């Protein structure tokens, strides 16, 4: 068969606008991460998965690290959007929330987090895999996002008039987020043994036990 005939028979990827192609490539990155792990992401692998040539990938991303950063950026935006307003802080002139209101708000945050994972399991599976990976830059990104949520939980506890202000609220916020995070992992890896309601009930009990009451 002539070279010309070979070129004619070769499958070509449909033309896409750069922004659309970028999304397609990031979808491929997500598929590869959840199937084969973070270490399997490469320019060649993404090109094969997306059915495009390597120059197409290099035209939008510098290297595999750039692909991973792009994937994490996108999934982080989507994940934070899923959690937006789950734990709104009260206005400055509002009365401080009571202990029961704070417990309900934190339980609501846990509920929103678990539902977000159920709605987009592939996204969150990739986030967990990236968090567990040894890639320092990516690990820092996940830790930074977690720190933002910890800060919001701590602020909410500090604003409550029924919680002891002398308690180590920073550390308690870390404990709560660690419990939320591990509950999400259990929901992803073993949903039959750890369904949503079981996890949420346990988190509600933990929140109630951890919140130190203010002195009478």
C-alpha cells in the first residue's frame, strides 16, 4: 500500500476549538488517573486515549506535569463549586449561632461533601489519588484546598456563642475535616458497607462529641 493510501486510511481526530480540545484532553487525563494512577499520565498516553497526535497535545500543554496541573485545577474548581455555600458564615451583625445551629451547619457540610462525591465519583477518586501521590506540587494544591475548608470550619466554630472559645478550635477543625475526608474515601471504595446515611449519622455523632460547650 502506498504512503498516500496509508495516510488516507489513518483515522484523524475531528477538528475542535482549542478550548474544547483542552477539555477533551483533561477528560482523558482524568480517565487515566482513575484507571491506572497518576504515574500513568504521559503526553503519549493522553494522545492515544484521546485519539489525537502528540503535536495536538503539545500544542496545548507543555508536558505531563502541565497536564496534571490542568486536570487538578479543573477538578478543584468543580469540587469547590459543589461545596460552595455549604457552610456560609453569618453576617457580622447577626446573632452568633447556638450550639445546635452549629451542629446542624457542620452536619450539613458533611452531607454536602458526601453527596458531592456521590454525584461525581470519578472526579473525587482522582482527587484522592492525586492527594495520595508523591508529587509534591499536586499534593500541596490539595492540602491548600483542604486548609481553606478547615479555616471556614474554625471560623464557624469561633462565631458560635455556645462553643468554648478557649478550646483549640484550629485542631478540632482539622479533626473534623480528617473525619469528613476519610468518610468520603470509604464511600468511594466500599459504598455497600458504608452508605451515605451510615456515614452521616456517625459524623453527626462525632461533631456533637467534639464541640466543646461554652462555660455556663
